[in-house]
C-alpha cells in the first residue's frame, strides 16, 4: 500500500491550527451578524435573532459569550478592529487621501450607531465601559490622524485638524436622532468633512 507523501498528508500540528483558524472565522462571522442585528433591533435584541442571522444555534453563542455583556463587548472590539484596519487599506486603494478619509469616516459613522447602544447597555459596568472606551481611542485616533496627515500632505485639506477633535465632533453629530425623521447625521458629517478642504487658490 502506497504511503502518502508529506505534502499530501497534513501534519498533526496543521490540523489544530486549521481548526483554530476555522473557529476564529466562525466567531468573526457571528460578531458581524450580531452587529447587524444590534443596528436594526438594538443591543437588547433576542439572542435567537442573532443566532438566526449568523446561521448558528443559540448554544454556540452562549458557548463563546456566556453573558450578553460579553457579546456586546466583543462586538464593540470587533468593530473597532474593522475600523482600524480599514484606514491603511483605504489609503492604499482610494483615489486620493481625501477620498480615503471620506470612506473611513463613513465606516466610523456606521460604527457609532452601535457604539451609542453599547454605552447605554453597559452603563451598569462603569469600569468595563471605561476600558473599552480607552481601547477605542488607542486604536482609532492614530488611524484618523494618519488619514488627516496624508490628506494635508497632499494639499487636499488645511493642516492642523486634530484627530480626536474631529472624531469627537462626528460622535456628537451621530447622537441618536430620537423621533426626528428629518435629522440625517451622515449629511451633517459630510458637511463637516467638506469644511476641512483647503480653499481654492484665487
């Protein structure tokens, strides 16, 4: 009986590594589904709704995240990472640094919809929320600063805009509009970004 070559037969180390990679992908898909449900139904949405969106059983969710707070915090961190990783990618792919900044701000606004719900849901755990907020700033302020610097160096915006101040301003514009159907935070944020552009030379 012919024996498989080493290339054809996975090593014992490869199998656990592949299982770990599959588990990470599955967990990322679950977190993405939870984020989508939170945007539509809020962070108090039934777990079964999240399970249905993710295509998994409720037991799978509870196995990864024993409490709702665990799930909410994981979704928050997942979205922070997505937003952080998008910055360099947009700079590499967009037509200009300003276009990359606009694309990133659009992602950031989408993230803030869930972030406000998280703050409300975790208000009873002040220390936990403070730690997540610090993580949010540590990861995203440098990304925003890099995008602003690139746009300024390309002479597309005036220099001097501080990343933290811009993010704080966007956050204030994205506060829950309540029952006002005429309030469109994305339109106002677009106006804010337009205001950063360097005036045309006379």
